[in-house]
C-alpha cells in the first residue's frame, strides 16, 4: 500500500460517473460499453493510489418510464424496482463493475435534494413561468428543434435519433434562463480545451451554443411521475433536470458538505453522444446558476453499431451482454469493446471480429505466454522462480519495452481515455516478450547443462516471469479475473501482496518478483472457443 492514504494527503477524490440509465427495458451492449469503460478508468486510477468514486445508477422518472409501466399494467415504481433488481444491478455485478454507489432517482436522498436545488434556482430568479409549444420526443425526453427532426414518407415529423413520430406538446411550464448562459459557456469551453472530448463532440457543442440558446422548460404538468416542483406541486420537475442532479445528490449535495467538497465536481462524466448537449450545456449552466463548480471533462463515447445501425433498446438490435459473456467470458468481453473501438468513435460489433481477436491476441499471444512460462519454470526449475543475472542487450530491451508500455498505457488510459491505444501499448509488450522467448529459445538453452547454460536459462525465464508480473498489474483494470489467475500462478501475492494494491508507478521497477517464488501452471487464461451457437 502507498505510505500515506489519499484522504490523509487531502486529495480530491477522482470522481467518475456513467449516465444513469432509463429503466424502460433491460440493459444492452451499449450501456455496458460506457459502464465498463468507466470501470476500467476508475480501476486504473485506484491502482495509481488515488481515492476514487465511481457512480452509476438509474433514471426512473418521466413519461418514457410511465408509459412502459402502464403498458405492463404495473405502477412505475413497481416497474423500476423490478428492472433495477432483476436486470441492472445484476449485470454490473456480472461484468465485475466495481461501482462505489448506485443511485436511483426515486430515492429520497435524491428527490429531496433535487427540490432544494430547483428551489434555490427559483429563489435566485433563474426560473420563471411561461408557455411553450413544440415537438417532443418521448424516447429522448426532449423538446426537439427543427434541425433534430426528419420527415417520414407520409410527411410525419420523426425524431432523427429514434425514427419515431414526435408529439406536439403545448404546456404552461417553468423555464430556466438557459439563454443567458451562452457566452459564459463559450468562455468556459475556450478556457478549458479538454472540457469536451473528443474534438468532434466539442465542435458540435460549440457550434450549437454559438447559434444561441433558448430557455429550457424544466417542469411538466400533464403527468405526475416525477419530483414535484416545491413551490407549485401541480408540476413535476423535467426528468432531465432531475436526472442530471444525480451527480450532485449522490455525493452529499445538501446533506454532507464535507463529503461533497471532497468529491464534487466529477472529474469525468462519461456519456454517449446522444446526451452530450445535456451534459455539456444544460448541466454546466445549472451549476453556474447555483454557484457550483463545473466538472473536469465530459467524455462522449461513440455508438456501438450492429449492421450499421445504432444499437438501442427500442430498435430490437439490442444484444444482451450475457449472450457474449457465456461464450467468451467476462474478461474477454470487457477487453474487446475497449480494445477494438477507438473511444469516442463509432464502432461496429461483430461476433467474427470478437472471435478472431480472442483467439489471436488473448489466447495465442497472452494466454500462451503465461502458460509457456509457467510450464518451463515447472519443468526446468521445479516450479521455483530461479535467480537471474542482469543479462545482456536482449534483457535490457525487454526492460525498456516495459517502461515504455507503462508510461504509454498510463498516459493513454489514465489521462486521455484512449483505452484502445493504452491496451494496444500493453499488448505490444506482450508481443515483445513472446518475441524475446522465440529468439532466446529457452527450450534449447535447457539442453546445455553447464552452469553457464543453466544461468542463462534462469535469466530468460526470470525475465519472462517478471514481465508477466507487470502485465498482470497493467491488465488488472481491464481483465481483473484473468490478472488474478496470473498473479496466483506467479506466486506473487506472498511476496508482493494483493494484486489490487499494486501501483502503476511501481510496475516498471524491475526485479520485484523474488527468486524462489512458487510458480504454478494455474488455470488456462483463455480456453479454446466452442463452436458459436447457431441461430
Ligand atoms: O439517456 N452505443 O439513458 P439511456 C454506445 N437516462 N453507447 C450506448 C449505446 C450504443 N449503441 N446505446 C446506449 C439516458 N449507450 C438518460 C441519461 S444521465 C443524467 C441521464 C449508452 O438509458 C450511452 O452512454 O438512454 C448513452 O448515452 C446511454 O447509454 C443512454 O442511456
């Protein structure tokens, strides 16, 4: 463990959030993509020795949920309780997601504070009563602008995202003076170039704000499934205002000031492109209006596409993560989407690509390296890691390769949220170690029974095992179960302690595994794939 705990050093908690998902249906690959990315990011920062808070949860109010519950003949609360307990929480457990909290917007700890926040805005004259008529997409839970609509062949106006007809709503609502925040938001984007990631998302937001913002309707009076407006309970608070506030209420807003100050604002809000404007425009404006600090970064991931279309709950291309984990295992699943798709870009998923990468990179490159080294330490040294010499150029090249991989993975994953680049850097090192073994041919050196020959064999196998020690640590945020198996097979816990306590900064320090460590063959990391199920 680090000498001083992060709390004692007075450091701000590294706080990462996922969107809180609508519970109108069960989660699909798209939701899991964002949530696993956040899990890898937070696990990485934990291994840096930082204090971390990882928040996810569910968005349970609004018309979309209400209509779904009605269609199923249950109350919205009953519907949400069932979906959360039967589908959402179990999936995150299944995928090894180590979230620190799970907030539901129907919880009192949330609803009370949402009312306080909105009341504060009202008292500060940031909210007024007015009327509005316009096209509304229930799937987005959003009034649409003309540019957000497409026309069906029969002339019906459709939401461009959901391809579903919009409703024309006319309501007397409360409005937040969003239009006043355009210049302040633009100044913030300008002063903080990393605030919106990637660049394309940033440009989209900047252009949108430059066109001028309209005030935002923040209440609804035609249904009551929501948080009542405190000064006028015939209205409920617009589901998006309610939802965005989860990022504050979950970490003690209005309830535990010490905790709030140590955690808020989020360092990274992970979101999909669809909800970028809510997070990069409305949320910062709400915070500015109430004098609260703004988040560090809004990072938008691209779409997972199936057959060229965005995968979604409503268009029935939603594939369940469990369909894949049953076949490929949880770790390969976690690894695949981050490895194969540049974060921030759209990416197509295919069974064939996952299968091919599983076999070549996980089973052949990584799994075989681990099993070969364990087998050779077993065969030639009775399963005790031998004492090594410093070796020569070949060993120096491996040590240099490791230093490079650690620095690059730390920068890319820990700072830039470039998961595919960071994982590629680690796998380049895996390839390098494989290449080292192929060149050094320890199985041939083993035949030389002289002291020199045996010393050389010891050095080669130590170099490979020590490299695997580092690989286990570096891949732990991505594939925790596999890393644990490898850690156990290297006998590392006894000498180095728990895998979760290993620091990224120490990873490149050579010689940590002590001679004499017990190396066992352990479980096969990536078993050969079964034939794919036929449809
Ligand atoms: O928007 N590819 O919830 P939601 C990649 N409740 N990511 C995807 C995806 C896909 N095909 N489909 C979904 C909401 N996602 C609101 C959020 S936050 C205060 C309120 C991911 O259930 C992506 O992160 O519709 C997207 O933004 C989120 O799921 C939308 O989830």
